[in-house]
C-alpha cells in the first residue's frame, strides 16, 4: 500500500512543519565545511589590477574575480567569515566577507607587508620591522618593534606571534625566523641566517614556511624539528594549511603561469593543482558550514516519513487521505 502523489502534492507550509515535528528523533544531520581556496593575484604590480579568485579544494575554479580592482595584494588572511587583504603599495588593509563585499578597513599605513588575526586582534607588520595591533573593527591598540630590518610574513599560533624576514647581524642583513608573544615580549629565535624565509602559516601545533636556497623549499616545524616537503620550487611565496595539507603559491618563473601546489603525507606533492595564475602572492582557505549531500537526502526522507506519520494521525482523527 502506498500514498498517491496526488495526496502529497502540493505541500503547504503547515504540512512541512508538521512533517518535521513528527519525524523520529533518530535523524541527525551532519554538517560539512564548504571550504574554498582564496588566491590573491598581484596583477603585474599595476595599480587596480590585483584580484582575488577562489578555487575548490580539488583545484577547479569556483569564482573568478571575487574581488577586483586591488592594488598589489601581498597578503590575505581569513578569520571566520572575514577576509583581510594587505595592499603593500596602497598602504592599506581591506576587510571583506567571503562573498567579496567590503572595502578598506585601515588606510594611511606605512608599507604594510603581512597580517595575522587572533581572536579580536589584528596584527599588521610594516616593512620597517614594526608590528601594530588593532581590533578587528580597525581601532589601533598598540605596537612594538621586532628588531627586524624587514618583515616578509607573520602568523599567529596559540599565544605566539611568528615573524619571518631579515635582521642585521652586525655585518649584514640575514634571514631570520623568530617568535614573540602576542603581547610583544622577548624574541625566541627559531632559524637564523637562512635566505628568503617567508610564507608563514600555522595549524594545530605546526608552523609552515618557505626558504630560498637552491630554489624555494616548503618546510614544517613542530616545535622541535624542521622537515622539508618540497624543494627547487621556482619563486614560492606563501603557504596555508587545510587539515594535514600544506598549500603553497609560486611564480613558476613568469607572470602569467603562476601555480598553486599542495603537499600531504597521504597524497604526496602536487606542483600544479592550479596553473595559469597571475603572480599569486598569497593563499588562504576558508568557507562556511553547509549540510552534506547525504544530509539533504536524510532530511527529505525524514520529512516524507514525518508527513506520513502526520497524515496517519489525521486519518485516525477523521481526516481523509487518498490511498491506492
């Protein structure tokens, strides 16, 4: 015995509500995170030619021109539903939602190079070695000098603020990777005299970074040991984590065929997850929670079963349901 389609269609809102209320309590719906890879394109250094595009985790295009008209976007960072963009020559930091809506948050800065977000704090580094702290609404809080002669990248992990760039060692400027507390504090040296250290990101208890000798290399540091995952990469610039995977951008020797690569212990090294990028200077991953496809099926099944139970109750109370 089954219900005819004519007894189910059309469904009025009251029917749907009743069906969901009547549905058994053993239906639980899982939520998946719809993550996208955000890539900032430098735009050949031309004012207004910079942009941000998004890609799916498998490298397929999600959105072309999510944000356009940017001036040399050198660093992007995602915190929750907020996307922050550093414009080094525009001397500004923009704040957008993940649909691309937004605009400048901070202006009139002095050569900002990188940023990091932790809780309600926004850290912005300047080329001169200073790090300033703002709240995420853009109000200045404080600043401190790192002693670096140039900062290429910063990131936050726990209560530590990691800084990459160069320091004067008494004879010359040398590559340096250090950590500070997020309130400033004393410096802890992690690496010194390493050329081209940059592209910091942090996940769990692991820091990833890039170094330049013999072509750029992708490294991770767990607090005790440094592990190389790829080497000889032509013009690597930035890294980010998603789960156990490190994603990294690199120029590949020209301005019109930059690449997005990835590395994980499970899948190994992929140097061409995305190709044909226009100077991909930064990468970040973020997104929103949505029901998994299987969840939609479960929801539909629960609603149908709940509707059947509701109609059966109505029938017992004298309501008429057409049966075939």
